[in-house]
C-alpha cells in the first residue's frame, strides 16, 4: 500500500484541521455552558447546530459514506485520517460532520438494505442531519456479546409485527431528535439455524408500547452530546410489516455488515483521542514543576511520551492497512485485521489516556480537562461492538486453522 495521502484526502484534511481549530475547539467550552442552561440536558446546544451548518457549508458532511449517491464517496483509506481528526473532539466533531455513531451505522444499513420507501422516510432526513437514530440490540438479561442470545421477539400478526423485549445501552435514544430505532429481535426463535432466527425492523420512537425508561451512565457520564445510552422497553409495540429491513432471518448478516465499518470508524477516532491525550500530556509536562524541575525533565515522563508516540504510530499503520484491505478485498478479506485493530486500539489508547491523567494529577480526573471523559469512552470500546475476548477467540481460531 502507498502510505501517502492522495490529493483529495490532503485537501479534506487541510479543511478539516482548519475547521477544528477555528470552530470545534472553541465551541467545546461554549457547548458546555449552553448545555448547562438548557431545560433538558438531552437537548442539543445551539452551537452544535451552528457547527453542523458550517461543516455542511464547507463540504465536510457525511464523509463516512463510501456511496457517492448518499455521502462523500470516500474510500475507507481516504476517510481514516479524517475520522482520526474528529476523534480529537469526540463529543462535537463527529456530530458536526454528521459522522457520529450510531447514525453512521444506521445510515449504512438503510443505504445497503433498506427499500425505496425506507430510504426516503428515514435515510434522507438522517443524511440531512434533521433527525437522529438508535440501534437497539443489546439486552440486560443475556450475554449480548453473543448476538444469538437476544430474546426480544418480533412476531407477525397479520400485516403487522409485534415487538416485545427490553434493551439497554441503546446509544442516542435519550436525544429528543432520535426519531427511529432499528430493532434487532427474533422472528423465528425456534429455527434450526441460530443465525437465521433474527431480523431487523424499523420502529419509530413515538410508536405506542415504546418506553424510554431511563438513561444509563458510563463511568458516571451520560454522554449528552451523542444522546446518551438508554434502557428501552418494547411492550407489544406494533409496526407495519413493511418496516422489516431486508428479509426475515437476515438480521444477523445485516448486523455483521454494519459492525465491520463501525469497528474501524471507532478505531480511527480512538487514534485521534490518543493524539489529543499526548498533546495535553506534553503541554502539562512543560508547564508544571515538581521536586525542583519541570515535569518534562522527569525520566518517567519521557518514557510515557515516547511510548505513547511509538504506540500511536503502530496503531495508525495497522488501521490504515485494515482500511486499505477493506477497500481492496472487502470486509471479509480484512476480517483478521478488523479484529486485530478492535483488540489493540482501545486497550492501547486507554493506557495512553491513563498516563495523561496521571500527569495531570487531580486535574486529570476533573471536568476541567477532557481526559476523564476520553478515558470513559475509550474504555467502553473494549466492550462495545464485541468485547475484546470475542475478537481474540475468533482471531486465535483463524490462526490455529493454519496448523490443523
């Protein structure tokens, strides 16, 4: 692979870096002030809408979608360095560019598997940034790391599906702009093929029987900018059979198609989070004195900074290789590498952020710096989209097959 960015990527990188400096970073403190004054903490601060309008004006919009009909038409390799930049301000930048999860994955599902009516009703307003969405898969009563365990029922009754189940950590569901859920449940719970039991249906938020029960915290944070993580009850919620995405029994396959790009997007942004942590670590090291000399002169600090730089460079190369493979041989051909980055990136970035927190002392765990919230987000990604151990198990099996 060629390590140089092509002309289009360089152009977008320059525009995005300037956008971050001129608009996003200054908006971080403004957004916090505005959010504190809102009637509901889940409402969107005005400055976020201003960022979205400016990003769209500059052509920094829907960069994640490789389909030029709906998005920027970038390859994974072109998008990777751009997603990294947005990871430096994960609360604002992805949303400003309409590139925030879970909307990104939901838009990919609708663009690939939705029918014409579903795309018109839900994909178009999502692409325009007019509404938000949520993906309802994880359940509190079962080990959802094995998607075949889910117990939510999607039962056909004439021209309707009846959805019954309890979901939690449904990202984005607390945002009042979240208008649609993609719900994964079982249409054939007794089917012989456990990977053909599940289906996905579109459930509007205002459907009778849908209840947003509570917001779930993540290490004490509620992630207001991304719409929180909710517990959602589906109590005999009815939707037309035309709300089925794809075919009955196709839910597991759609989920796998959705999660591949989602995993690499998370890893791209994680590298940006690590870069932000390194920057904060270096600024702190040259501005503070302890035991008679600057922190930047302490040997252990040298080790932390050097190790962090080496780690980030390694991770970036692995993520870029994975993006290149996804573009050239497809997601299946890049399966091992997708798992590798999902294992390596969150744990390494957690360690880098942890060192930055240590260097900041009490400030590191406070709300005055973004490090504690970055840590919470990075640590969560060791669980989200499949816990590390699931990917390790699959990757190890693939390696062992070479010797059997």
